[in-house]
């Protein structure tokens, strides 16, 4: 498929291009002067406002933003690793809210990286390095104890690859994290929540502290949706995380402690030998 380009952001612009993961479309946001939404095979992936990179539109990205805000004192620079790039929304957010942060983005889809760099260029002053390799391969190159934050938001065909769901994967996350560092992951599941329960059990086997942020309907197994898992060996700011999630335009609930352990329903941790990709979302999710 060739490249089809409409107006620049602020009009009815559309940029469409085939990338490694399918057909990518950048659609201009009519309500924000230089806002764009990235879709791959019609599944929304990211929203970026080039004039205001601290603006987070998507529900799960706002929850990631709360984690970024609370992982260190306000404005303090971070060393962050982003597994999965999309339109680099969260990396832009970190750069805007925590100047002088040093970040690594690992995005396997080199064609997507090229498209985003060209159409939605990063601030040249932002210290963001992008590597076009597999997420686990890129993580392996991060020095021991380098990162204050590791974020996993990797989807291939709307599913998280199996090798990014295991305890062995989390062992490498822990290796890359500095003492007291935080891991945050975007998890997608629907009833009966088998994948989500297994991911919580896996994280509980590797981290001392966990929290899960999600729409209450998702937690009750009423619909397919995203949940943000937060993990650390240091205490998590549960009260403030709960307050921020509850005050979002689409309020989220925070589970932690015994409630979260009970939620797993006795699920076993996932290993490299038992791992499977996350379930595909039903077609109705994107309608």
C-alpha cells in the first residue's frame, strides 16, 4: 500500500502507510490543533498532541501518566525504558513533565518508527533513543539497575506476544530496574480474565508490591478492556494512585494487597514454557 496524505493536523488530515505490523493510519484530531491518533489495522494505538505532549487522551495512557507522576518527586528526571513505542506518547509525556530525563524506546516495527519520526517528530531536545528490535532483545541490552521505570505496552495484532508475559521476562525487567524502581504494564483481557489473573500471579512471584488499575466493569469480567499493572519492591503510593484513577474522565478502580491476591483465584505464574499470547479482543471493541 502506498502513502496517502491529507491535510496537516488541525484539518481532516490522514496519513496512511503499510508498516511491519499492518496498515498504520495517522488521523488528525479535529479538536486539538496538532493532535493525531495512530491506528494500526483500525485498532487505536496512541494519541499525540504535538503542541501539548503532557496531554494524555487514552484511558490507559492516563493511568500510565499517573504512574509517571508518582514514581519520583515532581519534575525529577527519570531514566525510563519503554517496551513498545506506538507514537511515543508516554516518552513524550515523560520528557515534557520531567525535563532532562533519559529514555530508551524499544519498538520492533522499524517502518512504524520511521513513519512516526517523520510525521510526528520528537522534540530534538528530548533525550529519547529509539531502538527497532524485539522488546525482550532490547531490554537485555539495558544495563543492570539503569532504569527507574520500565513500561511494557507491546501488542502484535492486538495481542501481547507470549514471550513478554513470563516470569523469565520479569526477571530481566527486575535486572534492569534500579532499587525501588517501578514496572508498569498495559494488560488486555476479557471474561473469564484468565490472562489477567495469570499476569498478576506472575508479577506477584517477582515483586513485593503490586497494584492494578482498571475499569470496574473489566475487573468484574463484564467486558474486554485494558488494565495497568504496577509493580515494585518498594511501597507504592496507593492512596494517591487511587485518588487520581477515580478522578479520571473514565474513572478507574485500584486493587492491591489481599484483594489483588484474591483476584488471581489461585492462578499459577506463567513461565517461558507455558506462556501464550494475550487473547485477541472481540471485533466490537473497536466499533
